[in-house]
C-alpha cells in the first residue's frame, strides 16, 4: 500500500501543470537595500486566490477554538474546507489575506515558494492525520507573532504538533520570513503519510537559516538551506528531529561525522523542483546576474554554484524588485521573445522582429512557432507583492506592502501601508469563472491579454499608463509618511483612517485606469485594422 501511494504521488507530480508551481521569492537585508529597509517579496503563481482582504485582529475568550482549513489557496476556485480546529489565543493581530497570506500589522512578511521533498516524506490527505498546510501556518504566524524568529518557532511548533501537509503535489515548502530587523529562510517538510499525533513523533521536520543583513537571497522552487549547524543559534534554527527521517531511512549516518546537508538529504527533487532543473536555474541566473553582474554566472551551472545568499553590487530598491519580477529573461539564452521564429521579412526584405513577438507566448503560439518554453519570472502569476519594512517608523506607517494583480510584467504595484484596515471592493471581489469589469484583477488580466497580442507596440501603451502611476506613488512616500506619523502621534485611529482612505482611493484609481486602458487597446489594435 505504501509503495502504491508513493507511485501515485510521483505520477501526480509529473503530470501536474508545472507552470502553476513557479513562485519566486527575493529578499534583501537592511544592509543591502537603498533606504535601509528590509525587503521581502514573492510572485504567487497559478490561478490562486488573488483577492486582497484585511482580516482584523481580535481578542478571544478563554476556551475558544480557531478552525484549520484545506484549500486556502483557492486554486481553480476551490473553496476552503474545515478539517480541524485548535485552541485560539487571547489576542490575534490584523493581517492581509490572499492565497498565500503574507503581511501583518506589525511589519511581519512571509513569502512562499514550493520545493521538492523525497517521496517517503510525503503526506496524503485524507489518509494522513496531518492537517497544517503552509497557507494555514502562515496565517497562524501572522495572527500570533511579530518577529521572524517567533514566527519560525510557532510554525515549527504547530507543524510538529498537528502534522505538516503539502499543498502543491504534496511537496515541501520554503518560506522567507522577515521583520524590521532580519530575514530567515525556513524550509519545512512532512514526515510520511502514516504519521499521526499519537505516534509519539513530531509531524514535521524543519530548518531555518538567517540571511546576512548585507545580502540578497532568492528562492526559485528549490531548497537552499544546505549544510546546517544547530549549534550556531545566530544563523540556524532546526527542529529537534531534523535528522530523524534521514537516519531512519538510511540517508545519513551520524557515525560518519559528515556535516548534515539538509538539501542533499531531503530535497534532491525531480521535475521543476530538481536542483538541476532549468526551471529553477534560469530564474536564479537572471536575478544573480542582475544584482551581481561582475560575476560570470553559468546559466547551465548546477544549483550549488549559486550561493545561499550574496552581496549585491548595488543597493537594492523596491523598484529593482519590480524590475526583477518583470524580467522577461531578456539578454539571456532563455528569452522566448528573442527566438528566431519571430523574425519576418521587413520592407527591404531584411529580417525584423514581428510586432507579435512576446516574452510570454501562450502554449498554442509556442507550439505553432516551435519555441521552447523557458520559465520567465513575469509569467503565470496570480499576484505579487514587495514588502518594505522600515523599522525606524511606527508599524502602521513603516510597513508598506506593494501589491500587484496578475502578471508583474503588466500589472501596477499599489502601496498598502501596514496600518490599513480595508481594501477597495474591486481588489477583493474577483471570481475566476465570470468576467467582471468592476474587478481589478479582471481589468489587469484583460489588459495583459490585449497587450500580449501585439506586444511590441501595445506594451508601450501600457508602460505610458502604468509607470507614471508607480512613480507618483513612490514620490508621495515622504509626504504620506510625514502626515501619517503626525496623525499617529495624536491618534493611531486617525492615522489608520488616513492611510486606509488613501489606499482605497488609489486602488480604485488603478482599477479605473486599467479599464480605460482596455477600451483604448481594443479600439487601437482590433483585428479589422490590420488586414
């Protein structure tokens, strides 16, 4: 029975839509950023719940319980299902809810990327007794903790007690967890489908490694922890049982006195999560080459040739991360936009790039033109965010989550301050199976599709609309900070109201702008004009 289940999960992993599992995470310590903030960011891929909602913190009476859900990603419009409940705490904090919930009122940010775990570790719901998905664990951490270290401890404790359950093809998970001072990379895995709370064993294994303050780290669906040193509490945190499955399965012999390599032991992977997969390495090559260009990174090199973290050659800004997420793999061997299949005869018979050439061609176009698929960071994204944690300001003002709907290449990032207590209706009412122009996500998705059909020309129209908006948001930060801090000192409630009203107005303006852009693109590039 055990081997049938392992065979089943291998098959599921191989036939699943790999494009749905391409979340990219970029983090930068306070010594690596332009303004001294801590930056944590993520693209959330697939067709996940992209609605951004604020869930307020609450006080709870003793004896209360909180539900534990499956399907929190909302993928394919699946609804959350309650599968357990655990004791509630006395006080929870407000947080922002999406498919992968990522930010709370105290500038705690959590960014996610799926990684591989060995088949023997995987758990299978409903056969397993494990109930804690990474989405649920992130929500609990955002509700109950204020610092990265406390979040790691809570996630580890909850996963060990209630069992970790993989969401994406029963794989492991990597989380970048950041507060106003530091960043940690936490990797968590299951301990087998046959685990149960009465087994006497923890229901998860996990390890966390700190990112140096002057470094950048990247997660692209591959384990990055490497060798762990449990005695180095300043740089590593691990579960007490972190070696147990390896010893039990004969993957590691403690008597060898060899360093314990977490990645090699538990996450050699296959498919898109393999350390040798170009799915992983093309993204790493793109980001490492951008931020450390003097190093000759090998686009076909093994994953271990890319260090866990590195010092960027220039200070990293929020705008730099926008650009990274909008990467088209341009100027790399993996660019689909630069494929020779796009070359067509020009006016003088010379070959020129077709105005239809796009960095994100759909499957039918790739098949028609025989263009090999490479995984751009900008593709297949439900939403993305860039969290900017500024510890020198009060939490409601210091924290900014820049949030964008749909593909980063085509979306506009709107700043959502940590003190915000509501979002615009149009940013939290998206339904995947019904087009609604009142929905920001649908307007961005339609604009993306219209631009992508005549990318070489229409992208210029989108940039002319979007870039001034983002520039105005960036330029307003000093004024908004000053106004908000002054209000906060007099009344935190008035500060929150000011930031909320400002954010909701901006969200509405972006939605209206995209809908206006859609109408202009339809009129400008409709097919009847190009016969």
